């Protein structure tokens, strides 16, 4: 009898659930589709909170991957798309108007909708799943209140296709953009004169990503197990990417770092191959000086013997105020080169850059399924990874370096580091350089290769590409202290293992100080004994004389050297630009400074240490700290709050492991906000083995155990095992579920 009653109750419950779902589906026809997609996805959270997403199809894996990211940090997912579509001012107010205008100059929803409609069916399916996964998340979490985007559309995936921190569009100078469009444009008389000497390009003057990235590959000939090894070490703003795995029955099996909201692994590996991107010094963007004339109410620009009309269009930027939404309208102008972004010496300046969102998204996704050098190189032929170099390794033992993937072919008579004459047809791009025409390496004799955002001419030691074999515009950068450090730990080394490559990635030597510290000691030695400055810094000099140029949390010389280095760089005009300071650069200039200036800078550094920390004999770890108190995108810092010491320094001093830290208005201690973010070392063989660490933790929620559970490992370079194969997850599963369950 009890059994019959139980069965009746169960039937009633199932009927009620079915009726509820049928009602929900009738209210929202998409709900049934979302729920079915969710049933096809399994998410396993390991004991670090990392999501391993399994689906029957690639589209299922995409659905699950974006759902998992939204669970971890929906704010960062949404913010990336708010920024990409030029809608930040809708969330953050008037201060973001020109940032939004800059994006809207290049990204049009109507154009993206048209491109989505024309996309290949397989890619359109993935974009549909991207939108479905995020919309299903919002439907299942009514407590989450989006700032702007209450419904995601498939075409939105085309607004954010590459994954770098700061894409090409963000190289356009905002101050100059505001100066041009903040008032009605005017034509100056100088337009009718010969072209003036162009001002330095806005693109040229913008600093690169502050702390860069490191990538390295070691050939089987240089490894103990005779398998290729890959170092993946992006340097970004902290918490900029999620760590996850995407697996499908259609051949997808990729693991690594995914930029919040994107549906492809940006830097990572599959079971046969891996890839790492580093910001490139390639010249991939050009500015054109346009000679503009006004006739009646219209503007024209000169091109050869023609006077062409400028295309004019209206852009409206909505923005939030204390009293509701408002909007600012702009009339913007374009030549065939691109949008006008500033004015200099009476010339209007247009910008041309890569704009191929469908091809870019195709390349970003398809490389995650490339299992060998040949198939990976085929993805490179799409030429849309515009701002990056790429380091590659695979299970066949191949290692490779690809320089910037989008390099227009240009007339070398012109200086492309500066704006060129837009009226001269000879300044037009003549197609793109092929992979073979750009600096690249495959299995160099050195047995290793690397990039640290420096030039490619030292990428593999004696086996490196030769500068004279390529047009000058393929590389605008130089050597760096990090580049010299990478060579130091890679050359003449055999029998690399995962452990020893990790050790190399966290090697504590500070290359930048090789010349300045001896110059400082020499200055002290040659200063007369009666000079009061000599006595004042005698103790500091004694410590620096014995210093091995290595950082550690207990090192007082590191504190002295960094504070002194900051001071002399300011005096030398070097600023705090990360990643620089290579040979022939700031360190050489500082080594040539007058002795008195070098010693006075040391005295000033000592005084600042004493004022801020009570003594100039302060260990580096008492100053340099990792702190994560909230899930805010812009982190607050507080000396009274918990924090942990970090030994590695800013990459500007040559530290391969990077920690870009500084003091804040209410702090004395220095807190990091950028540098090492996701770090992984991968070994490819019959199976893939990997170890990794993520800054802080996987979750953006301070209440989660995974908000800060990797912080100590991160600060010491103690990488954890990656559970790549599903059986490896046994004993490490925190939760297994379908999205929405």
C-alpha cells in the first residue's frame, strides 16, 4: 500500500514539474532550448574550483564554458562586452564617453549583425551557444543584476574576438580623440601648405602593456624525457582571465586561460599541442595625415589628383547620470583609410588597423583544435592575431615561433613609425606579409626559443632570425632586460624537466642592475672620503656591493636597489615603463650619470624607505605584497588588511616572473595589480602533463573558498598539478553538475 501511495505521489510530482516546465516554455520559448542544451553539458569543478566542461558537441562545450565563467565572475564577463561594444558610459557615467566613442568608431552593431548572418554555419552555431549559455545563466540567477546587458545576442561574440588585454583599438589616444571631437572640427590654413613635420604618432606614444608576457618552448633534444616543453606565462592585469577546460565528442579538448566571456582558450594547450601569445612590437597599425578641405558644408580630402568627400556619420553615446540616462551625439569622419581620430599641424589623422571579426574569431577558436604544427600554421594563415607573437610546441617534438600575425606590406621608403602622407597613393597597404615573409622559427638548432615582448632577433640565440632579412616595420621594439634574462636561463642548458623550466621561469636574477649597480659602487669608491654623502650611504653601498642581484622576500638589497632604480629612472626620464631597460637603453644611460647624482639618488631612496617603513634596512617582502580584499575590478588596498609577501619584482628590472606593484594614496606598502597571472608549464608526449597556478583564485566572489586559495602558491611559484584527463579528476571533484542544476 505504501509503495502504491509513493508511486502516486511521484507521478503527481513529475506531472507538476512537467506542467511547470511546459508553462515556463510557453512563457519563454527559449527556455526549453536552453534546458536541453544544459542537459548535454557536464561541468566538473575540481578542488581548486577550475571548471572542466564536457559536451557532446563543440557548441555544448561553448554553452557550458560561458555558463561556468558567469558563475565565477559575471561582472567581468559583462564588463568585457560593455567595453567592446562601447557601452561603458551607460554603466559608469560621463567619464567614459570618449572611451565609448573610440570603440564605436570601429565596432558597429549593425555591421556585426550582418557579419554574423553571413558567418559559416559551424561558427554561427557556436555564437548561438555563447549567447544561450549566458542568457540561461541570467535566467537561473535572478539575483544577478547586469549593469547594462540584460540579454546577450550571438553577434556580440564578434565584438570581442582576440583575447588580448587592450586590443588594437585601445592604441588610439583618448585625450587626442576628445580634443578633436569635443569641439566642431576646423580646417587650418596649413592644410594648403606643404605637409608639416608630423608629430609623434598617438600609437607610437602609447606604452605597451605594462609588464608584458613570457613564452618559451624547449625541444626534445634539450629535455630529460625527450619531450617538448612549453612555458605559458601571460602578464596581464590580475584576474583578467579564467582558467578552464573545454572538451567535446567532436575533438575539442583544450585547457588554459580564457579571457572572461570568450568561448575559446586564449593561451593554453590540448592533448597534442600548446600555444602562448606575447604582445608584439610589430607595426600593425598606421596613421595617415589627411589634407582636408571644406567646400560649402562638406569636407573633402586629397588623394592623388582627387578630392574625395569624407564620409560623415552620426554616433550617439548614451551615458548614465544621477538623474537617469542622457546622451551625447557626435558627427564622425572617415577616409578610405579609416576613422579620423585626431588633428596635428593642420592635418586630420586617420587610423587603419585590422578589422576582420569573423576571421579573427575563426582563428581564435580553430587553433584550440590544432593538434600539430601543420594544422596550427594553417590557422596562422588567417592573419588576424594582430597584436601578438606566438610560441608553439607539440607532441611530435616541434617547437615554433611566429612573429606578429598581421603585418601589412608597405613601401619601405616611408617611416611607418610616424603618420604618413594619406594623399600619396604610395602609402597604401599592398596586402599582407605571409608567415614565410615574417620572422619565424621551426625547430631551431639551439633547441629552445622564447619571447618576452622583445625583438625576435634573439629568440633562439645563434639560431634567431636575422634583422637584415626583413622590412624594418616588422619590429619596433628592442632587446629588454627580460630578454637577456631568458637567454641566460635557456642557453647551454640540457635535460630540462617541468620542474626545472618552472625554476627558470621564476629565476630570481635581476638583469637590469648588471651595469647600474657597479656604476653606483664605482661612484662611491671614487668619491672623496670627506664628502658627507659618502658617509651617509656607506652602509647601503656595503650591502649592495655584496648583493648577488637576486630578489627574495628577505632581501634588503632588493629593496634598496628597486627604490634607487625608481629614483634614477625618474631622473633619467625613464619613468616606470615595464619590460624595458635593455642593453643600449636606460641601464646604460644610468651607468653614465655623474657620481654625485647616483649617490644622491641612493640617499633619497634610503630616506624614503626609512620614512615609509621605519628603516632603510627593510626586507623586500615587507614592502612588495599581494592583497585581494574584494571582487571589484579596480582593487582597493589597505595596509591594515591581510596580505602576503611576494619576492619577484616588476619586469622592468629583468625579473621573468613579473609583479607590477606600487604604493597607493592611503598605503605605504606596494600592492601588485598586474604581472604573472596564469602560469603553466606543459610537457607533450604520448600523454600531456602540466602544472599551473592562477593569481588569487578562480572565483571573483570573496565568499568563495576559491577567491584566494592559490595566492600563496602564486607568490612562491608553487604550481599545482593540472587534472587534464577525466580519470585524473577522481578524488579531486568538488562538484559535478549540469548548468542550472
